[in-house]
DNA sequence: GCCAACGTTGGC
DNA sequence: GCCAACGTTGGC
């Protein structure tokens, strides 16, 4: 089983919105970065765990845990000219972009802020806190994942 | 709102 | 294939 972190801007899609979805499940659509796509398309498997992270907000923070409930399939928002994430180079018969479905397992009682992660020496190697990393989907080590969950309980 | 870091585009 | 220009991300 693998562990992941996915960023979302709460103004765009928040964890509370996910909590209100049917079956607390949503598609992780709109990813338009090849490296992030490759992680979703090639490596994310059913049952993988997924940290939900709020970016571009105050404060940026991990806010909960999800589980992958559907492995990658074409991101249909890329086919829709009306959609913000429309991409004309992605075709029905040869899609460029993929997504997975995730289900909310637990919303943290307490968000774990980016600053707290930076201050925790056990998390010093996380991709998230390395300078200039803009990946919206990235792998997380099991020990890092567990540490963040632990921090949310304190 | 600023701006550093990074990815993508397109002319050559 | 190089690289300058441009657009985006995302913390601050």
C-alpha cells in the first residue's frame, strides 16, 4: 500500500465539500501536470491512503485522510470546453489526463499546518516542505503519513 | 499583492 | 534541441 498527498485550494474544493458528497467520494479531477498524472495513473492503487491538503489558504495545512476507491480513468473535465480545466489536446480516444476517486475516511479534528510540519524534524525530508515543490499530487512515506496523523490527534 | 520556482510553449 | 518568454503555483 502506498501513501499520497493531494493539494486542493479550499476555495476551489474543500474537505468540507467532500464530507458533504454522496458516499463522501469525489473524483480528483483537474490535475494538469504530467508528473502528478503519472503518480495517479501508474502508481495509485485501490486502498492507498491519501492526505488531503489545503493549499493557497491561511494556514496551508493537511486537513484529513482519504482512501483511493477507484483507480485511474480518463479525466473527462479535460474534454469539456466549458470546464475550467478544459484541454483541447486531450482526446476521448487518447486521453492526456487521468484521475482517481477518493473517499473521505477522516477529517482531522485539528488541521496540521505546513509550519508545524516544517518544525517537526521527523518530516524534514518530505517533498511538500522542500523549497519550490509545486506538485499537486506527491508520494508520502508511511512514517511521514503516520506522523502527520499523530500530530492531528494532539 | 508579491515574487521565486517551476513547467510549458514556440521560434529558431 | 536550445532557450527566452510566458503562465502558473503557492507560500508569505
